[in-house]
């Protein structure tokens, strides 16, 4: 790898984690870069992307430590299904033939892009409150979301928030805390599976990870000057364009 390639990956990692911190959807930047820009195998690109952005999700989760006492009951309820679901999702990715995953990826990117567009509606649903479903429903739904998170991951945070609104009580900040901690667990479990199975290009992952640390810092420092709504829509449109390009390139 050339220094220029490393610098490009570093910049992409910084941009992706900054976007995740402000609006979400950072994987819609890094995954297409690995897949199309560097012509990486699609499964390896997805696994490398998941591993490289994990430190950023951990940093976000640490920021919610003050809400741990209030959210602990939900974390205890959902930790095991999250662990099992993410492990299953990661193993499914490893077992998926490249040709099959290539056929699925455009639909996954489109799903992530549309989830990003629906983010305001999801937050409104969370704030609305109302009658809640029993906890066992949450266990089932979280298992399904965790399988998706381990398999692909982009948009899983929005999925979790939407699901939480069905059975959780709490403020938007408390639900965001649960989402952040469980998302970190999903990324950690999936990363361990991907590394153990040799599906991660560690050189690429390290450049992206280094950039993501800087991106998280810059987002925290300058996010007040950004417009998350415009950024969210721009990333969603970019994701849709990437999905259409994927359709075109694979045919």
C-alpha cells in the first residue's frame, strides 16, 4: 500500500466517524471506498469496515456512562440476545458465497440509506411514547436486529431505536445510551469473528481506525457548527447512488 492510499483511508475513516457522530451513515462512505475504490472482495470489505469503525462506537458508548444506572435493566435483558444475534450474523456473512453477497449488497445499502432518511420519524416515534409491548418482544426483535448488525451493520442503530420505542420506557438520551452500548457489543462480537476467520485486511483496518479516532475528536469539537439534517440527507442520497452503481457494476 502506498502512503497516498493510507492517507486516503485515514481521511475516509475520519470522515466516516465524524458523520456517525453527527448524523449517522458513516459506513456508506467507507464500505463503497473499500469495495470500489480499492477493488476489495465484498465480504472482506464489509468485515474490514466493521472492525475499523468499532473504536468509534466504543468512544460513543463511553460518553453515556453516566446513564448506565438507569439503563442497566435493559442492558441485562438484551445483552445475551445481542451477543448471540451478532455472532450468528457474522458467521452468516463468513459463510455467504461472494456471488450471493454481491447480489445482496445493493439492497443492504439501499436499506441503510432509507433508514437514514427515516431517522427523524424514528426519533419522533421514540418521543411519542404510548403503550409498550412486553419485554420478550424486545428480546426477539433485538436478536433479529443483532443478526443484521453482525451481517452488515449500516443502519442498525436506527433499527434499534425504532424497536426500542415499542417496548422501552425512558428518555431519548437513555434509549440512545442503550443503542450505543448494544451497538458496540454487536461490532465487537462481529469483529472477533471476522478477525478469527481471516476476513479482515488489517493494514486497511488500521488506517481507517486511526482516522476514525481523529474524526470522533473533530466531530465532538466542531459538531455545533454543522447542520446534521443536511448532512444526513446528503449521505443518504450518496448511499442510494452507490447502490445504483453497485447494481450497474454487477450487471
